[in-house]
């Protein structure tokens, strides 16, 4: 299938995305081809360009891992999908058979280990630019209208779900929502601080609201994001850690702090940990959702307070969600008016505008940008 895709030829060099003609191969056993309606613009793809997320190969790689669309072809042996099905792509696959999947921890599925290998799970490539094989981010590469992907990355949804909004559920929304609901284990009446309120952070705000939190403080240095946060459930906003601490002191006198602190900044530097733990009460939980640079090793951490105050520092991948359960759950929450997706999409772009979309993301202009495909 002929298509156009946004590629990084020199990942890690800030070279930007090149949109060009590609050939997408037909699905093999256990795969399906999908015609996408839209793809989200996520910071994880930008990490490929900046080098914060280095690849196991030299490139090129086709970016994109948030997508929703319609199945147009299925490979041999595929019985749980058919042409015409509406689907959301999960940025991490779940095979359903490994020890992690069968114990409900599908975000840790063994298949995810190869997501950045540049190969499909069978060790071959599905996308070519001329005679050059192209790797696909997370086996997906949603910066092309047509993708051939493993069925382990596909979740079927109702046909009345708007796919141009639903694409966000495949990564950012699930990750943020799950960070609040599962990783932080937010309880009714809790006080929650969300540090960084882009697409993932705003979804964490929504997760905290849906879990019954009483106070939700959205902390972000960008004024636009602070202005938007109350739409998603924030009860207070702060522009710094110091301001968030003052709000907590007023809400909970006596140096109590927040029950849950969820860190969802653009890049997870080690310098963020200690200020976030300082906001966390005794016995509270601090969730670190950020994508951190692979070689980040320096961390500022008050170990005395961590142990003597019984705080918990929790890392999370995909918000500890189970894609096959939680993607339909979040889709239903959107259709019921409980989960806000329309409001998260600040601007839409054509594929040729992809470098502008990433520039807008870096400069804090969007909660989420979305690439729209014709038809």
C-alpha cells in the first residue's frame, strides 16, 4: 500500500521529520492493516528526535504511536478482527500469553521489549522508503495514514466512537489516567498534585477527579495550561513547587502535604524527584510517569525523609493500565461525557505540518496536537 510517512533519518540529532512517499507491506500472520483517521502528537516521539530516547538502530524510523482508525486488511490466522472494525492502537502490545499479561500487568508484556528495535515482532520490516527499510515506533508508526501492525497492539471499539478524538486514548490519556487511578491508587477525598499538565498530565488530573479526589493541584510553568486545568478537574493551580506548597499549607495545615503526587513533565530529570517528594505527605505516594533520558543517573533525593516518613516512590509504564480492559473503558467514559477528549485537542495539523506541531508542543502551545488524515 502506497502512503506518506513522517520519518527521522538521523534520530537523536534534532534533524526534524521528513514527510515522503513510503510503501506499507501487507499484513502477515497475526497482523492487520489499518487506515488511520488521526494520530496524536506525543512527547515520546520528540524524544526520538532529541536523543533522550536513543534507538537500537541507526534509522530511519517512522514516528507516531497514538492512532485510531479502521481495519482494511487482516493477515493469515486473524479471527478476532475483520475488515471494517473500528480500532484504537495501543502504544504497547499485549500478547495475552506471557507471565505479565496473564497476571494482568499487560503494560509490561514481553513483546514491548522490541518496540524500539526497528523490526516487527517477527524480525522483519513492514515499511520501505524506496529500497530502504524503515523502523516503526512501538511497532506502529502512526505518522502514516496506513499502518500494518500486530494484532497484539489493536483494541476494537464501538463504531460510534469519534476516531479523531479516540486516538489520544492509545497512549497519553491512558498513561495519565492510569497514573492517577492505578499507580497512585487515588482514593475518594484525597489531595493530589499533578506536576506538568500536558496531555498526560491533564489526563492524570481527570483520573484523580474520576477517582474521587477532593483537591487537585495542577502545577505547570505555562500559564495557558494553568488556565485550562480547571476544565479537567483541577481545583487549584500553581506555577511552581513553592506555590504548590503554599496551597497545600492552606488546604492541610500542619505540614501534612499531598496524599498523591504525580510527575508528568515533558522530560523526567532527576532534579524533579526531591521537590515532588517534598510535596508528598508522610506515608503518601509519589508517582514518576515521565520518560527520562536513558543515561540519566543523577538524582537529588532526600533518603532520610523517604524512609523516616514512609513515603513511596512509584515508577509506572502506561499508567499500569491493561489496554484491552481500559481502552474500551475510557472510550465509554468519553461517550458518557465523563472523560474529556475534545477539550484536550488544542490544534489539528496535516501531516506536512508535523514539524510545526512538534514546535508548538515544545513551546507549550498545545495540550495535545493531532495529525488529521483525509477521509
